[in-house]
C-alpha cells in the first residue's frame, strides 16, 4: 500500500511543479512581450537574464501583436524529458518596433 501512496504523492507534486512552472513562464512571457512591443528591449533582456535555467525564446508577429514564446524543461530527473511552454502577446506601440 505504501508504494502506491508514494507514487500518487509523487504524481501530485510533479503536476503542481509543472503547473507552477507554466504560470511563471506565462507571466515572464507577458512581461517580455510588453517590453519588446513598446521598444524597450533592454528591459526585456534584463527580465530574461533573471530567469533561472535554460529558457528558449521565440518571437513572432501576428498582425499588430508581438508574441513571445518561452520554452524550458521543468526540472532534472524524469521531468527533464518534458517541456513546458507559454506564449503571450502584446500590442505593438506605434512608435516602437520590436
């Protein structure tokens, strides 16, 4: 019985960790997209530099929106095989170009 309880506990904790990582990536992607959309690439780079771990960044333009996608592996061990990503967009300022 104990191995089953430990397996369920590990599954629950892993899913919580993945959810937390995805929320953090979403907030960071939104912040970076806002900075870049208004032309403040220095602040966007500083925000990206403060992030821990290896984060891959993809930028796309969708009409008047500047979108940023962040991708990372959530942890070491078995979870490292997974990838967590988040995409957020911001309206491009008329005076700025990302």
